[in-house]
């Protein structure tokens, strides 16, 4: 189901930074873990990060090894939004980025797109000189 909304993608140069956002119409995301997937052209959709609900006080995050140190998740409950900041952008970051949720509180040990209940439309990130 397409329910979430991503924003912030665009054409950026390698080494620069970009911040993506994920929000929702109608209901709060504050109780849900939010996942970010990316899908490069011709490739399968890949889970890259997850942030748990922080309704209990603080959120836990997970990042696939290949993006650790460059991808940073945060969330703002007042704005009902989740943010993914990508630093030191690399050509391999070029992909459509999707946010999604399985409507569970915590991040799953295995980040399967088939487990997600709600998706955004995607936002395109293109890293090129």
C-alpha cells in the first residue's frame, strides 16, 4: 500500500550530502519502526536502514554494513517525520529510495520488503559529477 511520502531526492555530486524525509497522511508513524530501502536500476530492492519507534524514549537504528558511517537516521515525532541523511554520497547510492513500515515497534532482524505494510512512492537519488 502506498501511504507514506518521501522527499528530498535529487541530482547531487559525489562527496556531498543529502537529507531525505519520510512522512505520512492520516495516522501517526511514532509507534512504528521505519525502514529505508533503495533500488538501483536493474537491481533488487535492498534494505539499508531501520529506525525503531522512540515512543518509549529513544530509538534504535540499524544500517547495512555498506552504508555505516554515511547514513544517519533520525525522527521527529512532533513533525511525524523520519529523516535519512546521507553523507559523502557515492555513485553506488544512486537509486530510488523508499521508506516503509511493517507497523511493528522494533526493527526486524531481517529486513524483508515483503514484511512491509505501507510504502512511499519513492524519491530518486542520483549521484553524478
